[in-house]
C-alpha cells in the first residue's frame, strides 16, 4: 500500500516514435536545435545508455506498459495484440489512487481475430480509424488515442462519448465512443489535449495524483512538420553520420529524409517546452516528473540501412531523460546504467514511492534520479541490457530474421542470429560500428563472454533461442 505520509508525485511520459538518441542538441547533433530537451537533460537525469530492447513499435510498447519482455507479455511482433486482461503500469498507478490518462498513439490493439482480415479497408480493423473499447486500453482511464496513423497532418483520435474537445467536429460515433480529427500538426494537437487535461486535473482533482502518457508519432516517417519548421532544414545542409556510405543515392535519400526528421524533432521540442511551462503555471512543476523517451531510433542510411528492427546504435539507442522537481546539483546527472524498455514502468512507479508488481521483470532505477521516493538503487545493476527481435515484420528496410543480443556497460555489443554470430563491436573505440569483430578469431574470447551474458538473459527470462555455441579456437 502507498504510504500516505509521503509526498504524492505525478509522472508524465512523453513518448516519441522513431527518434534516435543521437538526434538532439545535448547529444551533439549539429543539425538540430532542441533547447527544451537540452534544458531537461541539464536539469534532470540523462540516461545516456538507454536502449530500445526491441526496436519496433509494438514489442517496445508492450514492454513499456507491462515491464515484461516481449516474449513474456504476448506482444512479440508488429500488430500483435496485447492479450485481454494484461496487467499494466496504469493498473498499478490506479490501484494506488492515481488518475491515469493516455493521449496519442497506442499500437497495442493489434490485428484481432474478431475483425477478420479487413486490415486495409474501411472496417474497424483498419488501424487508422479503429476505436478501442475500454477493456482494450490497458487500464488507462481518460483516453484520446488512435491505434496507428502515419499521417501527421490528418490524425484521427477517438475518445469516450462527450469528451471530444470543444469546437471540434465529431466524425463518427460508435459504442459510446467518438472519433474526431486533430486540428493541425499531430504533435501540436496532441499536446493541446494533454494541456487541457492537466488544467482539468488541477481544477477538478487537485488532491489526486496522476500518471499521464503523451505518445506522439513524429518524427516517424513520412518525415514532415509544419512549414516554418521545415524551412529551417535544407537537405543539402544536413551533416550525415560518418557511417553513412559514400553512395550518392543513399546519401541523397538520407539528407532528404533527415531534413523533415529534424523539423519534426524541433516541433516536439517546442511542445516539451509547452508542457513544462504549463506545469509551472498550474503549480504542478514541483510535484511532477517528466519522462521523455522514444520507442526506438531510425537508421537514416547508416550502414546503408533504413528505419528500425536492426541492432545498430542508430536503431536501438534512444533518448531517455527524466526531469522534474528542482534539485541542487553541481554536475550533470548521467546514471551509468543500461536502462531498457522493461525498466520504464518500474522506475516510474519508484519515482512515486509505489511498489513494483511482482510480474514486472525490469529494474527500478528511481533512486538514481535525485529526489526519487522509491526503494534504494539496486545493489546489483545489470552489466548488460538484453536486445531482441522476436518476430521480423517482413517489411522492406527491415531485418528479415529473428535475432538476440546484449549491449554492455563496458561498451561492447554482441548480436546473433539463431546458430550464427552476426555483429560484435567495441563501442568505446568504434562508436559508429564500422569494425565488426564477430567472426575474427582474435576476439573469440570476448565473443564467448558476451555470448555467456546473452545466454543468462535467455535463461533468466524464459526465452527460446538457439545460440551459436562455442567458437573454434
């Protein structure tokens, strides 16, 4: 039970889609200006080792809300539905008396058998117009969301009857739910809804703590943003990462896509600023943690690859920053832990001093964030984070077979296919992953150690995957 004598803290997750860790001002990207995220990172806790353990929307999001690995929570692949009745972080917060809210992209309702095969038509199975009933919302109480969209200037949301924002037309009604079109650009419109909800919370439920999620699809392709943001970025001016090959067609595509990508990130940054300003205006800033992260990254031509599902840094490394109540500090807080998708829910509960449900497999890192009210920092911080792609999507620009891997605190990464080593990098000396040691006999001892660490994760989590086995010396 929650200790009523303890200060009741709030948590807001701001989740982006396909935003890699390298694409911020504080991370040193010369192409983008992110003053609000830079300030959040300077004032808060910047987890520079954060990874998307499964760099694909649905498996990450399933792990994000359950604190369980994809092979255990049921959301193993693209458009795989989260099973009915799955306990989530929202249930844990509600059990402690919190109000819960979800705004934006959900992507956990999946291709459900009761809808048949009409995934590309205008029926309810179509992910863009799907209206998700309460029992499929993972325990979230207040709800303005969509399953999947990919149209940042034509975003359809659904909510409960009577909750469509004032002045916005209801497009469709069904089963006590309403659907409407978000005015303008998705990131701006979703933030408007979140700010309205925060205002309602402050006016009508000032004594009730809250847990809220703002889930934005930008900067996900089609890599576009409002005209004024796009005007700041010309493809020819984009500086590419050193691991983008010297192939004209690849570099031209990467620069063209990245111009819109960075514009979208700057629009997200502006909305993070709006949220923080609103918290100050509403008197909530000293009681609210803002947790900013992405569900995975985007390769944008690095290694000649695109989008996600791959284990290279541009795909698996994500921004993860926790800002909140003011704290006195002299040095930046950069917790040296490999925080993963299963750790987000336990850490968020820990920030509020709430117990972590037994079914959650992740680690509570809240004590590494100054002012956290959770249990002490774990004595045995994992030396590695577990990476996996349980089910390939089969889409172009993706990896076409399952893989498993680990990334370590001493800056090594090892990834394998079933029965076959694939990638091994020393990230300390080779941050752009240009020297693959997976098949070099000189590195067999290190590979064996990393494979042992991977085997521990597979056994500990009940995963099923055939490792390559001992190297021939």
